[in-house]
């Protein structure tokens, strides 16, 4: 019986060491985040009120390019240029924390913090509010990750590595 107990303890210790080694190795490996991931779920048709060609921060509330935002109908010949909005992640969280973009626009999160950033859809830790909106890995300081939004609505997100850091993307 003593021999079996000793073997069991040794096996458990070896398993614990292997698990710790795998976790340490995976956290120390540099990752190259994707430069673009697109949500593949279909979006609702364009509304009669279209946002300007330039995404705006929710605090500004105005178009920055002076273009008209009134459209009676969406025309297949009328093309709008998708834009990319930048969000900075620092040691105190996301800045700006809330942004408003057009359907089809992208958001690029740049990690300007001293630790790893992992952008993912709410809720933490399941990331199920907007399937596909999940970096699936981390971005080291200096790296960025871009996601293209194709589903209208208000999409909460967080840093999976530090879930108290949160933000919202409103897609019109």
C-alpha cells in the first residue's frame, strides 16, 4: 500500500509540473495578432439614416468631413469607404472607452500598456455577446489587433487579461 501511495504522489507531482510548464511556455511565447478579422454573421440592411463616412467618437457628435448624412435610399451604386478607428489600451484601460462607427468599419486596438492586452466580446469569460469578436490570444505591448464590425448594435468588450478594463463599440 505504501508503494502505491508513493507512486500516486509522484504521478500527481509530475502532472502539476507539466501543467505549470505548459502554462508558462504558452504565456512567454510572442504572438502575432491578426491584422484583420471579420465577423461573418449577416448584418441587417442599411437604415435610411446613414452615418458620415468618418467614424466619430461618441463625445464629439459631429461629422469631421462635412459630408451630408441624409440618404433617402441605399443604392448599390453608392459606395462608402469603410474606415478604421483607433483605440489605445493603456495601463488605465481603453481610450476612448466608447466609440460609434458605421456598419463595416473596423476598430484597431493598440496596446500601449506595460502588460498584455486581449480584446474580447462581453461577457467575461465566455465572450458570447458577439461571436467571433475575440482576439483569441494576447497582444504584447506595442502590438495591435483589428476587428471589422458587421453587426449593428452596442457591443461591450473587455480586456480578457484584465476584465475590469471595459469598452463599448456602437455600430450604426
